[in-house]
């Protein structure tokens, strides 16, 4: 007769939803429509995007202009 391996936790055996992270991850995966980000997180991300856009605009304005089609071709 072979011995069964001992499990370290009962997390896999639990069927009811507790406050544990693994249970919450499973619940969140099964109910994506009920999950929303916190106001603090969305506001933080909005600020980060504004800052990133401002930096990008500053970089674009600082960069030298490149002539894609120079007028002085002279191949005629």
C-alpha cells in the first residue's frame, strides 16, 4: 500500500469562499463583471497617463524637424 502525500494547506479542499487570496482570485476570475478598480488606483493611473503624454509632447516639440520630401530634388 502506498502512502498518500500530505498536503500543506487546505486551500484546495475548501469549497466556500473565504477571505483568502486564492479564493478571491478564483472568484474574480469567475465574475469579471463585478470587479472594478478602486478610485485611488484609477486616479493614480490617470495622473500617470497625463504625465506621460506631457513628456511625450515635450519630446516631440524639442526634436528637430525632418524634411520628408525636400523641395530641391533636381532629378528632372
